[in-house]
């Protein structure tokens, strides 16, 4: 039992176990029985399997296959329920020659397999037993029905066909069914394909190749296909796959990851591409925040509409794809927030401070937002099957949501872990081969590091690489120095490196006679802000053009600047003297500015008695009403009609109200009212779900010492049978293999009953069984099961 096995471990092995599987001690377990029970739970086992690389997973799956073979008629001198290292090493080869009963593997291969098995034993995924090794039933169940892409046994599939024991026999069987020629070649190719996926869909009616495989027993029909398409599914039996692979696994275990291939990227090319990406990113983010000043409405179903996104893209001077990506990034960085009162996306209150910051600080804020965001992917459509809309969502609805920016379909709680894993893989391959092309090397490395996890997240790899390229973490397809520092968790150093690499911002422009100012590079944010306030920005390249016009100068004067201040600013930040045409335009606009003025008024007061209005305007009690005389008989106020009416009454003046006034009855203008309504609220609350931690919890030395001390102080576990988790795993495995089990249950009175059954299905807290003695089916609740032992 696993309880007895773990209780005999020394402290250093327990520490290693908790380091490999931290969920076993978080929260702490009281004794070894609880530790064994937690280590056998499906969730813990699946989490441990997700952390295995290709080599360890191949060894574990190979042991599971050999364990199934040990329950069949003997296939070799050392066949049996346990697996020896020598047998496992002979089995884990590429299948070029029979090996179950052939010569022993070389010492290097045996040593590599032995080391991998001991690593698995350190994680309690395999157990040493009677001179061999066993895979615990919960682990074998978690591996699934097709370890190493082998199918289930012929008996489990309900087939009684006696299959050949070697490849030559299989070819002879195929030849007798298909004859020689094209059909035999196609059937042979189909068998090769079944070695990577043992389940096939049979069309209706079956084609000649499937007919040959079904007649020969190399495919066993299982029933109707649940996918909704016409036809049925069939499975390639374990015995047939084993014979086709010469009695081996068909692959040789390699404990080393694949070496990156292809030509390396020139470091200078990568560096220049990265700096250009950083510059484009910061410029695009600044332009988008400027264009977003009026807010961006959301749809009732969530996200931003295609038309609104197109209008914003036109205003920001970019494509819809670029604007969608930047919106996602700025929202993740907290620079764009959702106003809960108006349901519009607006720039956050921190945007002015972000604009005034140095470029490397601006870049750091965006990178932090990307790393911690619970959204994936931000760029491009949502990969098939990755939508968060739910399985019942119609295809058209899912497709429309995938094209919407800030839509809820991109929420993924594990998005930070996906990005962290991507950067870790990129850092590994770049350390092994500087300048390696990540589009080829990263997917291969991720598939080797965590094949089970990669199968679920492979659709996100290229989209996340494209996002990293836009952030400047990669350049020309290779990891940059800043990207390597970010991947290593040294963000401060990466920020400093970006600040050193970027050219210093310019503080001077070139004024030209055509009423334009040219900035031949990145302009200091303060200078650019002042210049944009008095001129229109043109172009979206590295060199920005600012065009002065009658309207732009009126805007600057309206903001509080005078003609003298505008000229002084231009003289202080220009490489040349101010052209006469520009100086004349500034002074002419200033001369005409103010001839017509506009002000705000929320209420008016009218009276034919001019003396009464003189008294009211001069009354100190009405100073808060901000009264202003527009005509001898008309006064306007800075408060609403209701407030003005109350203030006049308190001052001893009675006034009549005019029905149908367009002013606000509460005395506040629309923008002021919205501002007050937002006070004390955080517009970012509940915008998107909070993502999970990017780094999993690891126990400290104090945690390990406390957990081990608690285990040692607990009473020694008494001998006991299989726990409930292991019994359920036995039933799952027996249902797949259609094998008999001895089932011990307890009735309502607490009396035990033992029967031999064949599990058919385990679901919904019940197990449906076939009782061979009575040739009838029965259903047993799982909570009534005491133990289940394979016959």
C-alpha cells in the first residue's frame, strides 16, 4: 500500500516529494494515511502528470503498457504484474527489432531509463515492489486508455480474433485479406497512422481499407460516433499495435530535449527590430489614448463593436487589428478602464502620469500588464475550443465574439502561466543556441517539457509569440536581451536595458515656412504635449509633422496660452528662428481671439425692474450662485433653476419658475454630475476575472520541516485495504478493459457483501456493472463501495 510505502521513506525523500508535488502539503496533511489518500486523488495525479516532460512520461506510459501485458498470457521470461528495469529498457526502443525476448539494452540506455524511473518514484508516481516496479492504479487511470498511443486489449474491445505476434504475421494477414497491390499499400499506411492515434472513425459505408482492417481484426468497431457525423468509431487492439512495432514501444526514450535547429538570427538585426517594436508600441499606445478621449461604448453582449473599433482605428491612425491589440494591452495595464456608469472604456486617471514618464517606464508598465493579464490571446482570433463562452454557444456567436476587442471570450485564468511558460522555453533554447528562431524552437521545447499541457495550450503559442514580438521581448524571431531578462524575472534590469538602448528624446524641432514643425525622432513627452496643443499632428512614422492652423492656434489660446507664450515656447524649442509666416499667423489669431465668447449658464433670471436686479446681483448671500449681468433685464447663474430658486427664497426674493427649462433641475451640468457619481468608485472593479498566480506555490524550508515533523508525530498507520480513490480508479480501469473485479460493498445495515462483477461505466456517483453469475446488470453507488480488486 502507498501508505506503508510513504511511511518508510526518510526525511530527505519526503522533502523531495513535497518539492515535486507541493499540493500534497498545501494545506498540511495530518498523517501518512491522509498523505497517501491525497497523492492518489485524481486532481493531484493529473497535476503531477502535467509537470512531466516527454522522457518521464514515456517511461511512465511504458510501465503502464507492460503492466497490462503482464496480465495477459506470458510474453517473455520476466512477464508479470511488476516491471523490471531491464524489461522496460528493452521495451522503450524504436522497434527496429524484437526486444521483449531479445538481447539486453546497452548500459547507457539502461542507466537513462533507471534514472527516469527513480525520478518518478521520487514523485510517488511509481512504487518499487518485489524486485520490480508498479504503477499505482490511480496513476494508470489518469494516464488514460491509450498510453504510448496503444489501444486497449482485444478482450476489452470484445474481439475474439487471434492476432499475430509479430509484424511479419500482421503483413501476411493483411495480404490474405487485401491481396497484393494498391489496397495492401493503403492498408499498411493506415496501420502506420494508427500507431499515433489508435482510434479511427469508420465512414458509412466503410471504404475498402477499413473493411480489410475490420475483417482482419486489426480494427474493432466500438459503435456509433458521438460527434454527430455519420459512421462509427473503431480501435486498434493493443496486441496488433505491439506486433506492428516489433514488440516495442516504437520510440526510444531520450532524456535530453531536442536541440534547436536552423540558422541563428543576427544579434544586431534582432536588437534593431526590438527597438523599432518598442518605439512603435509606445507611439501607438499614446495615439490610442489620445483618440480614446471621448470614450468607447461597449455592446450589450460584451466587447467593442466592429464599427466603433473601425472609427477608433481611423482616429488613431492604425489598423483594426493593431487597435484591438493595443486596447487589450492598455486595459490589462490599467491605462484604459471601464466606466461602470456609462459602460464605456475611457482613459484611466493614471494616464497623465504615464505620459510624463520616461519611455522605459512606459514600456515596463505595458510589459507588467501583459505578464499579469488574465486574457489570452490578445492578438488575433480566439483559437477553436478556447472560447470562454461555454459549450452551448452557437458557432456564429462564438465567431462574432472572437472578432470583438475586450470581449469576455478571451478570459483565461491560466493566461499568466501560459506567458511565463512561453518565456521560460524561449530562454532555455536561447541559452542553448543564441539567436535561435523561436517560431520553430519554442513549440518543440514546450511539447517536450510538458506534452500533456502542450496539447491543451498549443493553439496559443504562436499568438503569444506575436504579442511578445510587439512588446520588443523578441526581435526578428529571436529572444532579445531585454526579453531574456524579463523571462528570468529581472524586470528592473530589463527596463534599464531598454532605457539605455533607446535614443535620448529630442527637445527641439525644425520650424518651416509652410506652417509646419518637424520632429526628426522621438520627442520629449512634455514638448510633444505642448506642441500638440497648438498644432495638428500628421503622419505616424518616426518623424512627426505638426501643422499650425487657425483652428489649432485658437485651441491653444482657448486653453489659456497667450501669443507671447506660444512664440516664447517655439523660440525655446526650435532649431531655427520662427518663420515670418508662422509669427504673423500667431499674432493674427490672437488679435481675433476673444471677439466672440461662449460661457456656461445653468439658469437665467429676468425682470423688467432693473433696480431689483441690481440689488440681487450685489447681494452677498447670492455670491455662490455666480450671477452675471448679460443685459439690463437679464442675469444668468452658474447653478441650476431649482438651486437658484431656493437661494433667492432664502435671501428674501420670490421668483416664478418657467416650465420646460432645458437646464438640469439638480443644479449640476451633465459632465459634473457624472464626475460626482464616479467619486469614491474604482472603475476597474470587476472588469475582467482575476487570473491565477503565474508561479505556483513552493514550500519553504520551514514549511517542509513542519510538515515532516507533523507526519512523524502522528500514530503509525494500521494495515488497511485500498482507499476509496484507488477503488474508483480500479473501477475506471476495469471498465475500459472490460475486466472482472472483486467488489466489496456495504449495505444500509453496515453488512459487507462481496461479488465478482465486470464494470461497464463509472459516472454520476454510481458504477454500472455486469454480474456474470446472474447474467444481469446492477448499479452500485460509489459511497457503498469498500474496496475493488482486479481479478
